[in-house]
C-alpha cells in the first residue's frame, strides 16, 4: 500500500506536542472550491468528536502572505487582520471568522490563498459554547505573517 504521509501542517505541530506518541492521526483534505462558511460548517459537524476524546487541531496562520514578506515591521494590513481575527475569537463571533472575505482587500492581502486560514474555521466550528478561549504566540513576523494561536478548552 502506498502512503502519502502527513502534510507539514500536521506533523510540524503534533511532533513537538506529542514527541513520543503513537497516536492515530486523521488529516482532512480541504476542498478549495467550497466557500469558507462551508469549511466552518464542517467543523460544526466535527464537534461531537470532541466528546469522544478526539483532539481537533487546525494548523495554519492568522495572516499568511508570502508574496509580501519583508525584513521590517509588520504591514498595517497584517496588524489589522490579526487584530480583527483576535477580536472575533475573543468575542466568540465565530460566524464572522467564516465571513472574512467581506473584509475585501484586507482579507485578500492577509490571505491571497485560503489554505492557511481554513484550518481556523474547522477548529472554530468545533467550539462548544462552554469552551474557554486562550490565545498565545501573538507574534507578527516577516511583515506579512501572524503566528497567533488559539486554544479552545
């Protein structure tokens, strides 16, 4: 049987979290032809798995625009999109996260492609109303990347 292996967005996160673990891992493929809200809705369908002890990890970046990398300070749009996303999570406005494209050029600058943002929507969709929200690693780097991370527990 041929094995494809796990995407770097999966193993690069799980290996430091569970360095000696031998745990089953299932990686979702993302259908880029679907609207962001559909990815969020799929996350909602995954919510019940948490009650069965399944850890849901969404690995990406709040802002990810490799075309605009610099050695200097963060672009204004990087700061603005990161701040907006952080506020939506803090206020539990998860539907708004799924509607990020309404931000127009700000959303396009933050994510010319959606592959690094969509994992957030899966994880946000799986959130339970009782979950606590904790953000960490709120660094903005290389001008056009936000490494902000969130844990819902």
